[in-house]
C-alpha cells in the first residue's frame, strides 16, 4: 500500500461496545474495501449518552488499535455515531424570494432557505445534524427534488430537521478527542445502519430500520427516497439480560449467556432444560421460564417501536417492511416476532456496498460501523499516516470542540445497492 492511499473510517460508539471499521478506497472507483475491523467493551455511557469521558475514550482507543494493527495504518479522523433518546426529528418548512424571473437557483439560495426553515423550529440547546429536504416548490411547481439550476422567483421547502442536544454531542466529540480522533462527521447510528443495509427500492417503497442495541432501540423510517422520521426507544438487549438475571435469580454474566445461547423471541412448543457453564459450575433453567421473561420485555420494546411508527404515520403501512440490525437482531426467531408484533414484513439486515471479505463486518451488529465507513468514503475519505507504533496514545487531545454540520449532506442519494 502506498503512503498516499486513501482510507475511510467508521466508529460506532455503542453503550456497551465500540466497533471500528477501516476501509481502503479504490483509486479509480472510490469503492471501499474493508482492511481493518476492531471492537472493544465500552463503559461510561448510559442509554447512548456519555456519562464518563474516560470510558468511551478508552474503548475507542482499544477498538482503533485492533483495526489499525490489522490494516497497518494509523487513524486520526473518522465518521462517528451518536445515539440516545435526545435525537429529534422535526418537520419544518420555509419560503424565500430568490430574485428576478431569470434567476437560477444556486447553492446559496438552498442554504438560505434551510436557515429560514429551521429558525425558531429547533431550541437553542440543540445542534442541527442535518436538514433533509423532502420537496421544494418553485413558483407554484410542486414536488421538486432538487431545484438547483432551475429559474424562478419564489422558493419554498418542506424538510425534516434532525437535531441532538448540544451538550451530548460535545461530550461525544470530547471522548473522541481524548483518543486522538477527529470526529469530523456525526451521524445517528440508525441512519448509518440504513446506509449499509438498505437498497434504493426499499427506500423508495417505504421501509423502517430498527437498530436493536444494548440499551437503546432506534427507528428510522424512509419513504420516497427520503428520511421521514427518526426516534429512539430507551430499551435494548441489556434490559433482557437484567430481566433474566432477576427472574432466574442468577448473576448478569450467566443471564447474558442464557440470552445468547437459549434466548428465543418466540415461545417454544415444549419445555426443555437449558444448561449453561460458568466458572466450572453448571446452571440449569427451564426454557418456559426463559421464554416468558424474554417475551415480556420484547413486548414492551416493540410496543414502544409501534408508537414510534405511529408518530411517523407509517404503522402497518410500509411495503418493504422493517429491517432489523444491531446485536438484538441475532436473537433466535427475532424476525418472526417482529412480523407478528408490527404486522409488517421483517428481515435481518446484512451490511453490503463494500469490497473484501470480513466475517465480523457481515453481521447485523456491525451495520452502523460499516455504514459510517461508507459515509466517510463518500465525502470524507482522506489520506492517513502509516502507523509506526500500532495505535495512537491514549491522552487528551488539544483544541476546542468542533461544531457538527453537513453530516448527512446528500446522504440518501448515495446509497449503494
């Protein structure tokens, strides 16, 4: 590999796990090939929000170190995920006069109308991640997707504004800085997952991505090629583990093994004995008891997901159904449960759109990290320095917190099937 090779990096900062994917960009096509994958156990976060800077900073450092040793290159910048119930999806509209009859709509006009549309719509303590235009109206002509270059005097916009609480965003950036990483692009995790698992047909027909993480379950609804809604439910796989620990009267470590090995989203026909070994001791539980505990929590999670779909006005009305990603999507019979609970078609999402073969990256839990790498490849792939020591040192990075912006620009138009 040459020193001037271009790389794209995605870092998914989950509540329990940080995952990193490094892609090498083809000089001709720009298509990324995965050359490095890493993951590390995370701490210092609660329900997607940073509560202690050192925890996620250390996990980012460890995950990057693993990916860097595999790829042979040092990472100093990346696209990073943000999560949590504070992520807000707001409808907005606005109108501006653009000039004389022969005036051609330019990028300045588009920037100005987005500013008009968002003024007063988003509280001062929130940071706008991106404005996603649904449609424009120019001198009475409706349903314009891109008015750039068209002529007219009056321009109107109907858009979806994605925003996050500014302090949470700044803490996330500070955690990345502590690991010597410039988080130059901030993207909600579920949108990054959508980037890697959806195709253009699904986006056009109507589909929802459900990202089932450890402490949160995120929902993103797409239709007519646009993001229609995004919401986050503050429950996930860790809640199932805790319920099992309480219900089965056992340690959380044993409960986690029970969930991963014997957890079923649908009740089994017959009661069987389920055994788990932990530190030379064998624990035996009833499958019927396990199923009842798992089902009770999943019912609560999917009731909340249904409410999110109702907020979007798409409950039971998505022709392409739902695509499940995240670690929770791996539970036995999860797609069958989702079909039953939501009344929609359901499938497990597998990341795609990249070259090379990586067993880790082909799993639902790596969907966000792969999507972030692809977003990085679209607009932010940059030359990295060759690694000499394996990974960057874990120490405080100097400099202020960079303001987010432009994270999802033309995001939906660059999906790779």
